[in-house]
């Protein structure tokens, strides 16, 4: 069956992409959202256990809760959502439609494109140990699933940046023992956080790297970590329940634009605060878009998304209004509001 032609294809299922999907529905546009990873949420997947305080109008909430809410909102108007689908190339065809070609060679057609790729697919840098198959170890982590999962455990954290030092701080008092190892003689994390881990009982080992992981007979769990002193080469072994590796991120931002490439400043598209890029019909939102005054925060991603959708709307329908009605006065919510108000009334009646 031929692929339906959508109004807009949104590349990236992080906060900017999900909010663009929601806002496209609000503007009566038919959207397709394409995400390279199996999971939606973008960089929020990297800080699920953290508390977010600055999302605007939200009480402090955990990254994972925020991610779930974003997905729910993004799906409000039933966009087509494809995960595990990496877009490799975008081109404009002879009919003036955009073709987004995925890594399997499948073409996704639409009248406009919103780039919301965050500047690339960001994945934590994996531990590279010669000869060791560490991929399958159940107790080796690159992101923190939940702090509670480490209650009473001995946790070895490898890394010297903000994330590693923050995790060491947050786990103190939860884990039985925290060992923080770093290959250099100094941390590159925020000084105040470093001071905290120096005084909270964390066992700090500097000039030390992970040399080998020793697993159980089934090769599913790490039992011992062999550490090497980077100066003397001396080896020591420590018993662990869990290992957390925080060695920074890798970014894959490879994406071809034909015939005209989008102008980029390293991984980020040069554009305007109105979400425009250097190619008409391709708009951008969130971390991938660079302009003077840009804020690389969740709230910035939402503002960009509104602009990108409004611009895509008038690109497709030049006579359309250049902005949408606010949601509190928008006809598209009339039916939904009726049932929500009925639900609230029921809850009030039953004392909920
Ligand atoms: C550790 C950490 C903590 C943070 N804490 C906060 C905070 O407390 N408050 C705050 O406001 N901000 C915070 N941020 C920043 C915030 O997460 C980002 O600003 C936000 O995620 C940007 O959203 P985005 O959708 O533009 O990009 P991303 O979240 O990066 O999402 C982009 C998505 O596009 C996908 N993608 C990339 N290339 C392709 C492709 N070719 N095909 C298909 N999909 C593709 C990626 O896989 C990704 O899912 C934090 C960031 C980090 C890393």
C-alpha cells in the first residue's frame, strides 16, 4: 500500500517533536512523527530519575513522569508514530513534496518537514574493554534507571563529569557504598558538587580506570571490577553489586539534504527564532535549531515547536492564520472538554 502523504513529517521524538505533533493536531494538520530510537522522549530518557523543576507550570516531577506526559500529549490528535526508524536523507521531489528516507530505504512523504532531531541521536559512550563482552551484563548501567534500585548496594561509578558526580551524591545515603573512580587527578564537574561527594562518604579513587570486569559463571552479572592505577599500572579488585558508567555521549547527526543542504553550525541548524531554516518548507524546533537568544531547555523546545508548526501551516496553506487559537478557546477541544468537564464534575460529586 502506498504511504499516505501527511501534512508534516516531524523528525525526532523528543520534547520538541512530541510537542510539534500535539500542536500540529491543534492546527488541524495531519502529522507523522519519526524517532530513531525504540523509545520516545529524546534526551529526557537520559535523566529519567532526575527531578525537573523548570518545565513551566509543573510541580517538580521526575524525568520519567515528564516523558510519559509528553508522549500522552504528543498523541492527543493521533499522529502516525514510527519508532526505531532513523531518517537518513530528506529531499524534495518533482511534485514539491518532501521525501524523508529512512535507514531501510522507505520513503515518507509530506508537504512540510519539522526537524526536531536534537542535533543528532545521542547515546551514552559505551565502556570499551578489550576482549570483554560487557554488553549483556545486567548490572552495568549507562543511565540511572531509578535511585531506589540501588538501595543497600555497593555501586561503582566511573566518570569525572557532572553526571557521574551528581549520581555519586544522590546515591549516598541510598546505596550502602559508593565508589567513584576517575581516570584523571581532578574532576571536571561543578566544584560545589565535587565538594559534596568529598564529604558525604563516597570512596573516591582518582587516576584509576576500569581495566576488567569479572562476571559470574552465567556471564550476566559483574561481581568484581579490576581497576588500574593510570600512573603505576597497579591492579586492584573491588566487589560490586552494580557498575554505572558515565563517560559522556556519542552523537550521530548524519543526515543528507538534497538538493540543497540545510546550513549547519556543527550539529545544529542555522535558523531564526521563528523556527525557519535555510530551506523553505523545512522548519526546526528544539536543541537542533540555533539562533541568537536560543534557550536549550524544555521551554525553549516548546516555543520553537509552536513556531515551527505555525510556519509549516502557512507554508502549506498560505491563506491560513499565522498562529493558532489558544487551547482554552480552541474549537478542536470542544468535544474533549465536554467529556473532561463531565469527568471533573463526577469526581467532585464523589468527593474525589
Ligand atoms: C542530563 C540532562 C538533563 C537535563 N535537564 C533539563 C532540565 O532539568 N530542564 C530543562 O528544561 N532541560 C533539561 N535538559 C535539556 C533538555 O533535555 C533538552 O533541551 C530537550 O530534550 C531538547 O529536546 P529536543 O526534542 O529538541 O531534542 P532531544 O531531546 O535530543 O530529542 C531529539 C530526538 O530526535 C531523535 N533523532 C535524532 N536524529 C534522528 C534521525 N535522523 N531520525 C529520527 N530520529 C532522530 C533522537 O533520537 C531524539 O530522540 C537536560 C538535558 C540533559 C542531557
